[in-house]
């Protein structure tokens, strides 16, 4: 069965439109399944289309630097966003 193969990691997740349809069919929020699919694909989905060039540039810069970000940089980012460490 296709979904069982997706869950077992033998197939990639379906496209986002299909995921939204599946979520509706089983009565859960599409964001939950879309988030799981994005994680499986190894990327993060931003739920907006940047209309501000500065925001777009900052988002791209964060994505580019993410793999090599140090703990100190992560802490600085958390402070800038007003968040504490995960406990």
C-alpha cells in the first residue's frame, strides 16, 4: 500500500496538494502532515511568500548558514527572536 510505503520510508511523501487532501480525508490539520513531509524531505516549509526583499534575503541567508551554525550563533538567534533554550 502506498501510504504504508511512505510511512516506512520506502517512498517519498506525495506532493503537498495530495497531502492536504489526505489530511482532510482523515480529519486532521494539513499542517501536521505537511510538516512531517517537509521533515522527511529534509527541508523546512515557510508558510508565506515574501513580499519584502529584506525578509526574503534574511530567510535565504539563514537557510544557507544553518548547517554550519555554531551554538553561540543559535543562542544569539534565540535571543533575537525572544526565545529561550529548549528544556
